[in-house]
């Protein structure tokens, strides 16, 4: 997991939080016998597979891993300096 943490450490955390429940843009291309996929909005989320179906499944997992790694990186950086809580806002 450390190598993944290093890979995505430069990604903008606020943008990653916004995308947590969003749709992403997946890009696929065939290279020989392999399909290669990546997610445009999530640096480091990429994969390859023998079938497009396999690449789609792998790509979803890659996005989950990158988002989780970003969360862990941020928590380590903020350890002891941040108070974290939910904030509910009512707009009249």
C-alpha cells in the first residue's frame, strides 16, 4: 500500500472528496490482446485486462483504492492538528 500512497500523494484532496460519489470518465483502448483503462479525473486509477469487462471491474477497484489511499495520506498529514466533524447547514 505504501507504493500506492506515494503514487497518488500529489492529487488534490478537496477534488477527490468532491468526486467520492460522482460519476467518472473511463477511457479504454485496445493494445494488442490487452485492454487498457484509466479514469480521467483520478490520477493513478488505471489498469489492464484481457477483456473490456475485466478492465471495467478492475478500474472500479482502482478508483476505490486511490480514494482510500488519499484519505489515509490526508489523515497522516493532519494527525493531531485537525478536529474533524460533520457540519449540517439549513438554508432558509
